[in-house]
C-alpha cells in the first residue's frame, strides 16, 4: 500500500473520530439543555405551588379570624342570655317570697 493510501486511511480514521466526538459533544449539549429546561420547569412549578400555598394560607387565616369573631359574638350573646336567665330566676324567687 502506498504512503498516500496509508495517509488517506489515517485521515479517514481521524475524521471518523472527530465526527464521533462532535456527535458526542452535540448530544451532551442537548442533554444539558434538556436538563436546564426541566430545571426551569421544576422551579416554575414550585413557585406556582408556593403562591397557591400562600393564597390558601391567607384564606385559612382569614377563615380562622372570621370564626374567632363569630365565636366571640356567640360568647357575648351567651353571657347576655345567662344574665337575663339569672335576672328572671331572681325575679321569680322574689315574687315567690313576697307571695308566700
């Protein structure tokens, strides 16, 4: 085989190696880009979940405050009703004592 044929074969093998390396580099870039996009998507999803959780938390706090307000109102009404019942009971006892 002539010197030129050996050189041509060596160049052909070198070209094949370079092409394989270029393909590997391109595949690696594509994998990194996919991973970057997936990471951005994951961060976006987490941010949306965090916003939703914050909104739900704010709603829950507002609901608890409303429940506490209703509870306080009911306690005031109960105290007033108990006081009226006690006054009525005392009035009945005074009436019974006067008419005994």
